[in-house]
């Protein structure tokens, strides 16, 4: 028997409590952030799982129905796609969170993505429904929260793992910490893991109506300011802010960093290799306070980061390195409590 799965991009909406209709619309009426319904097709692969509104992975197969949102993705290691490339009714899940479109470039190492057939837009009272209808809004903007910024040299560079450890150590010491993902392609699991490690509240760009941050810079800045304003209203001691991918990719990472401004009190660069550290330093004029990620897997990588960039690196996956990481946080954030 087929099932209906509301993908995690629908977590800000009220579809499970309120009626809606599904109506096919012409392509000229489609827009980024539109909520759409699709039916799963094709033979299942390892990627035939949808992340639901609670962040759980739900296996899907042909005939199952999924509610997601139209959007774009530009992942360096996995795939590039957009809803604008959809032809006819055939589309794909660009992420397991329910980001719908068509891949225009995909890694040969990636299993076959979920094939979908468009059934229609979600409608209510004759009007199509969008993530923007449920987006967090604010008439003013203020942000003065001390921020630990996590950036990467690419996707899968260890940003979330590093962020989890920062949240854990600060929360254990009694600080009120909020975890947020400001750029990337919508997946709930990353910010959920911050909550699991002690963050008092978690937020991401989905809260302001974006399925991914591959949008115009103006649209991104207009969306992210209400989110930062909400975080400011919560008055935490620290924000641990992850900028998905790298500042130079089309996810608006550079704009996110500018919006955080002088509130950034510590920058940690998560790097795939030592040369990528130098690349980000030169291309983005960014000198981090610390380097983590796969480049620190061995002492050879750690030493080469120091030699090439002049920045210290710590392997956060090595339990023996925890005291050094705690000392780094204590000194760079000028904490008045010991981390242990």
C-alpha cells in the first residue's frame, strides 16, 4: 500500500493539520519555494529515502507520494540541479529533504537519485502554497550575538561535526547556545544534531522559506535578516553558525558572513586538504582562527596546514585532542568558565 511522506522542507507548514488540494500548474507558474506533490517512480536505489518533518529517514518506493518544494542545488561533490530544468512531469529529488528539480550534472559516484512524477502544486482557496507563506518575518533587524562561524572548503568538510563539538563544550559549561545553519541545501539532520548536543534552540534557512540558499543575493539577504533578528531576540550567549559549502560557492556564504559582520568572534575553517585552506585564504581573504576537518586526519596534514597557512589545526575526532580544542575555545572566546 502506497504512503504519503511530507519531506522535511514542509516542516514549517501546516499540511498535516489543514486541508489542501493538489492541482497541476503550467511551468510558467512555477517558482522557487513552491510546495508540490509528486509520486515516486523507478527501481529503488540507496538514495530512495525521504527525510520527514521530524528528521527521520523514510524508505520510499514506486507509488509512494511525497510533498516537497521546488529549488536549486549546486553541490561540488554530488550534484547540480534546478527545477527550471524539469521537462514534462518527470523530476528528481535533488536532496532527501524534498528539494525537487532535475539534475543537470551528477557525480558518477552517487547512487541513482529518486525519480519522481509531478502531480501538482499544493493549493488552498485557489492559491498555490509556498514555503514563503510560512516563513519567519520581522519588521526590524538587530543582531549583536557573539558568533562562532563555521565555514568549509567544500561540502562534507566536517562543519557540522565541528559545530556539534563547539555546542557541546559551551553548553556543558553552562552557556546558552543557539545552533543555526545559514546556507546550504535543506536537510534537517544537521541542525537537529546541534539540539542533541545541547543547543537551546536551532534554526536554519528553511525557517525563512528557502529550500536552499541557491537564490539571488538580494533574496537571501532579505530572508536571512528575520532569522538573525529572531536569534537576537532569544539573547543567547553564543550563536554557532554554519555556512554550508564554502564562501565561494553559489550558496550565498559570502553574503551570510557579511550579515554576521563584526559579531563573528571566532572562525573555524573545516578543510578537505591543506591546499584548500590556502585556496580559501587567498580567494576569500579569510584567515581562520583554527582549521579542522579531513585535512587534520594525520599529523602530516596538520603540519602542512601550519606550514602553508600559518594557522593551527586540530583533529577534533581524536579524543586526545579535546583538551587542546577546549583551550582554543576558552582563549579565542575569552570565556570566564573552564571547559572540561
